[in-house]
């Protein structure tokens, strides 16, 4: 087991101690963000099983999930049975010395285990408790099981995603979970800032459906004012034109965004059709929106005569926003990704090395980073419990034998 459990000394959150409970993505993504920027994140996992993310994935190279190195990175793994009274007592000791607790169990579970905020804050008044759930800690749906796809559906994202003549589609990632994790991390930092003024901690209540709702732009306001219900529109935003993915001569897709008047004029000049910017059908934002399909067909008929490289070079020289539709191999070869180290490689005990996205956003003086990938299950149990919970070394074997750790 890795014996070094000293607090992280680099990153803007160095010195901050986070206890992470819960599984899968939403809560652990909050912990990942905090760990990326220097917090000491101690992840509590069920003995023998651990977070299901250790086994998830379309493929399991060498019998290991390629998902776990990312969601578990920069964390210390401690096995602890939170359903056992001894495990709960140890958890309280760990939390008493922490700044933040992150959990994403169904509301009420923590209280059932004697680990509700009222009990924990009695030991640690400055504790910030980030609680991530499908529907939040209150309301008639609070006790319902809530996963990303439910939050995406009820938050409005699912209905407007996909083609208009087909059933709603879902994104290829669990975007609802990630948004909830981001909101939990943001709320945690707000609560810590407030603690500097008041000395008191508080609960951060992040609901998946509300995290999705928060990025739905003017969907609710537009309906409230006009009665318009936004519908699925495929690869375009209705009324925003031109802004689409266009075909090229070599079979690629290039996204072009030229919906502002000045950008549209530049695009027309690059096409050799400067007169289009003054055409009543396209002169102005509203006119282009009304004739969106016709305009997209016109642009697509031109882009398909050029290779993607030639089209992108022309767009760059013309000052028009454009980019390829990327897959993973494209990202790994792109010079922009390389220059900014958007993707990093870190040593791994099984895979040898793993590539993954870096820590974002970039901070000029105290940047985040990937210090190690997701650890082995229970890799830090003995060291953390000895040093942070005061569990005698000779008692650890007995706890392990009883299934507490």
C-alpha cells in the first residue's frame, strides 16, 4: 500500500481535506475536480467491492476499467463499511478533521447511518457537506432514485436533443452527472469562501435535474413570454445561421459558426459570393434564421468542393470560426491539444501508462494537474486510518477480519 498520505502541497486547494463518499459519477466527479486542484481527497469505498466505476466500461483491458483511472485520479482509497456501526464511528473521526464531505447517496441514507449534517457539524462546525442527488434533499421527489438520464430528461435536455422526426436522443456521456458534479464543486467553493467570513460550514444541495435545468438557456423564459416550446432541431439551433456541420470533399465534417453579420460577410467573401451578405434573404440575423435551411444547403454545396484542410485554412485566413468534428484519435494528434497539454499521460501500475484529459480550467499561478491515476481499492486504508482517525495498527487486522475495512 502507498504509505504517503501527507497533504498535497501544490495547487490552489492544497491543505484542504475532502472526504468523498458515494459512487459512480456525480459525487465522485466533484471530488475529482477538488483533487485536481490540490485538495487531499480521501475516498471511502465498500470493502471488497469498491466504487462500481472500477468495473464499468465498454471494454476492460487487462481486466481493468479505463474509466476508473480518470474518475479516481488524485484520490486516496480507504475501504470502510458505512453500514457497520464501527465503520460509521471511524467515518465520523475522519470527517471531524475534514473541510469538506462529498456524498451522493439517496437522501436520508446518511441520517440513517448517524452521519447527517446535524450530527457531523456538532463535531465540526466548519464542515461543508456537498450532497449530490437526483432531485435534491427536499421536495416530493427527494426519495426517488435519480440518475443522469432522468435528470437530463426532466431538466429539459433530452427533449430537445436529436432529429425532429425521431424520438429524443441522449448525449454519448452522462452529462447530467457531470453537470451535478460541477455544480457541487462550485457550490463547495462558494461555501468555503463564506466560511472565511462566518466560520460556519453549510450544506451544498446539488440536484441533477436542477444542474441540467441551469444550462437550458432561455428555454423557460421563452415559453413563459411567448408560449413557444422548443423542439428538436438536429445539428442546428433554430434561427441561428449559419451555424452547422458541413461536409467536405474528403468525407470530413467541419463546423462553421458565422451567424454574426460581420462573420457572415467574411464567409461570403471566402466563398467568392460577397453579394450574399447584402441579399435580403440573408442580410441580418433574423433573415438568415428564416432562411436557415436554404442557406445551409448553399454553404454545404460549396464546402463539399474543398478538403477539410483547405476549408479550415481558408476559414482561418478569413477570420471565420471553424473546426473539425473530432474523435479521440483526432484530439491526440492536434497541435493545439498538445501545446496546452489538454491531454496528459500518467504512469499506471497495470496499463503502464494512461492518457486522459488534464485538469481544467488552467490557472496561471497555481494550476491543477493529474498526480496519479485512480488507486487500487483500499490502497491507503491502513495509513489514513492510523494517521487521521487514530486507529491503532494492531486493531486494523481485527477490523479487516470483521469486514469493517
